[in-house]
């Protein structure tokens, strides 16, 4: 679960990491009031979960009320690479002597927390890592012992932080590690971590990803994330406990098991089609779940044809067939379906579908055949065998 | 032979009194797996269809000496159950539970490595381990697999069934199917399981089924080139997955430019591993490498 900048900064502040004082607002008048409160000059920052805000014109400096009004009005509602700006973060502008970079993340390969630090902040860190890897210090932390003070100071020194801010950088790294650990984050990143002319070390930006599986330990974090920009179908799926990811094609996909669904998307793409979504109905899908899933698939208007790819393990194919029949009775879909049922109780499932003689439902016997059929149907071409 | 589980396995199950736990435990027993006990705190003294239930892993160990633990408890209790089983001396722990916090998995992995180096964790968020004809520990539908010489290791359950079924239809069987799970910090990696298959006399070829996220497939590629004498055929799911979106499994996510399916397939091919474009093609390559379709066995049974 990715957090907006201001949400990340609030977590930072909770763990003693220095941030500039600011306010999150959703309207121009509130922006003006917030600017007066934090004191001019202010920086007005679009709150969206996508990089490149500055280049897109989503970050502006305002010296007075007129400028605040103008910039806030322009940025609110702006589309930044598909993300609409609903919220602004207004903070007191900082004087900057240096821009550093700091992050803590879960290194899946080493199975340890990884702390990264660089004095080349304020730019894309992947570029720094590629161009001059020696300028990005990477240190693993003992996950059972945590980040020690000595280690934090050493990382700051190894990264080339100015001698007079070694302690300040170490404080920031220690606090950032606490954010990562205490909040069940998978990533906590500051870019840039600035040094002010007064030699204060402060987070000017925040990128935090929280582990959705750990939210039960953090009820206060449950309402975070960019809910305003969440896809409405994805939100509905989440409420129903179904894994749904919206894609930009026109072929609705449903399968059971994350790996099989991912594979189905690939096979459909290889057959020349464009998947409209990822939808994992999960193990043990019963008829009711299947019915709900059909509704989710069809909630996307772009969908021109649907592929059901089921390999029954715990999931029983007859249950899937019953769910599909029930869904058709209630919803009466306007688009064609291709259904491939294999695995547990597949014969019974196929027989049920055949007897129900659902309009515009086509049976496929293999995954590849199913993909080819659904691609043809989405393109408006006829196919053979009906279910 | 086979790897990890076989006819000598003595299984005990944490969460045996739950709905899913009891269902799959009894399925495993019906397959022929020796299920010696279960663990549910507060329910010691009860039994599930004759299988004795204990309050703790320590008691289970004292009373029925299991060598394999299956973890079916809810996510918030799973980490402690795994560590308790290891502390009691269980050698192999298979965690089916989905949804364990990543930080818990990190802690479990590192505590096991430090304090119980003899214990091996498979999973979590995995379908388990099946050695056809010998033992089934987990939720893999055994009816699609027959005994044979193909080792399968996979991050995904249903995808494994898909590929395994196609191999079975071509007349081949499996030594062991190992689901390592779809989470960010799995207890066992591809490399851990490849090492076992390399040493297993029954296994002649390994099918590796990977997906987006992390670098386990790239590490497997390096290991295969350096240490495997047996052929490995691979499949990678998630070529069409967009960056930054979690595709069902907690670990299946492309982060920036890392963890893509294309990079994984390239890494494997660069080390001479053949990668199928579809599950069907993967099974076909495996069958081809094994010397073509086996005679007289058109269906899995």
C-alpha cells in the first residue's frame, strides 16, 4: 500500500524524523489559509502516487496569497500521468544547502533490511546507482538486532555526508529505520533528504509503502493511501476480498490462483489480445464468489469478451459452472464468454454448462485454444463450438 | 527416492481443528500420508477423526515425534507457530497460511537461520509438497499427478497443476512437486529445492515455474549454470503485468524496472535454460527433453 507524500511525512514525524511544517488541503481557499499558517514562502505540492510531479508542473513556489491562489487553482484537478490531483500539501519553503538520499527497504534476495544512503539526492536514484554506484552506499542491517547508532554514523560517513551533519544524518537514518520497522513498511524513502544552511537535516519528500498484510497491527494506518485515485472496481473488489487489477485492454479475464491468472494474461496477449484486468477468484471459489466476480468483470465498460480459465484444485469446476449459470440468470451479460474448465469435477462442470445452454458462451478445451477464441470474439469474429 | 516428503514422513498439523486445516489434513491422510498429530493451543486432549491434538509443538514432539509440520493457522499466529515447531525439533515445516506480514516472515527466516539451522521452512503462502504415491503434505490435488522422474518447483499452485497435468497427459510423472510460495520472503528458495532435486536419484529433469517480483529466478539461473547436471526447463508468468501493481501474490510485483518476467526469462536463457512461452509449451519442452511421449499412458490418474 503506497502512501501519499504528506501521509508518509506524518509517519516520519511520529517517529521523530524532521519534516517541514505543512498542511494537506483539498481546495484553493484552504490552501491560502494553510499558507498563511505555515508562513511564506510556501511550496505547493500535488499529492499523487506517481513520480515526475515537478516536471508536470505539480510543484510550485508561492511568495504571497495571489501566487498561492493561482498555483493551487492550477494544480488541483490537474492530471499527472493518469493521476488526478485531489489534494495539495502546503509547506513552508526550505533553504537548501545539500540534497542527500536515504532509504530503508526489504532486500528480498538477502532476506535482510537494506539501508541506502547517498549525497547525490534530489535526482532519480536508479540513475545514480547506474552511473556511479560508488556514490550509493548500501548496507544490510541485522533484522534481529536493528540499526545500531555506530552503523548509522558509519553509513553517513561512508556515503560522504559533510562532517558537521554526520550526527544529523545518523539521526535521520535511525528514525527512518524505526518508521520501516514499527509501521510494517516494505519501503521508506527520502529523496531529497536536505541539509539547510543552518545545518539541519530534514526530509523534503516521503515515499512509503506499507505491508497490507500487517494492517491489522496498525488500525490508524488503514485509511491511508490515495483512495481518491483508486479505481472504483478495484476498490469494490478489495471490499469483497477479491484480487482485481485493472488493465487497459478489452478482454475480461478470470482465473483461480495468481500464477494461473498471470499466465492467462500472457497467453491472451501472445494470441494478439489485450487483457482488461487481472482477477483471481482464489482457491475454493464457490458459486456466490463466481457470481460476484462476473459482476466485477462486467463493471468495466471496455470489456468486449470474457475468458474464464479455471484449473480446479481446491476449486471445483461444477461450483464454477453453477456460479456462472446463476450470474447469467441475473445479469444477462451482453458480451461473449469463453470458458475453459479443467481439473476437479471438470466433466460435471462442462455438463452443467452444456445443459444450461447459456447464450453466447463458448467452451474451450485448452488454455491456448481458449485464448485464441476470446481474442477472435473480442475482435467481433465468429468462433466454433458453443458450450 | 523423492525429496522432502515420502512414505516415512510423520506429519503433525498446526491448526488441525480449523475448517480448512482439518479438511486438508484428512485429505493428506486419505492419500496415505502418516499424520501423527495436531497442535491447537487450548484443545489438547481432543482428537480429529482419531488424530490426537496437543496444546503445543513441544507436547506433540514428546508424544508422537513428528518430523514434518504443516502450518494452517491464521496469519497473525503463523510466525510463532513456525518458530515453536522448529524449537521443538521438527525438521521440515510447511506453511500453507497466506497473508503473513512480510516483517514476520523476515524475522522467522533469520531466527531459523540463526537458532535452528537444521530446520527447513517451505512456504508460507504455498500449496505444499507432494511426492506422488508416497505422501502429500498440503493442498495440492494429488489426482493430477503420477509418480515419475520430473521434479517440479513453483511459486504458484494452480500454475503447477496446469503444467503438471500436461506433463502427466504426455505420460510422465513427478518425483516431487514443491510449492515454495508467492510471498516476498519464502523460507526455501528455488536454489534450495534445485539442490535437493540435483541430489535425488529419482529426478531426471526439473521444471521451474517462476513469476514476476524479486530475483529468485535470476539466482536460480546462476545456480543451475554452476551446479546442476540435470536439465531444467522453466516457465515465467507475468509478462503483461504492469509495474507497481501486486498481481495476487504478495511477492508478485514489478518494482520500478526490477523483477520483470522478461529479465527473468533472459537470465535463465543466458545460462542455457530453456524457457517455455506458455505452460503448454513448457510441458512440451520437458517432454521433448525427456525423450518424447511415454507409451500407453494418455491420462493422469
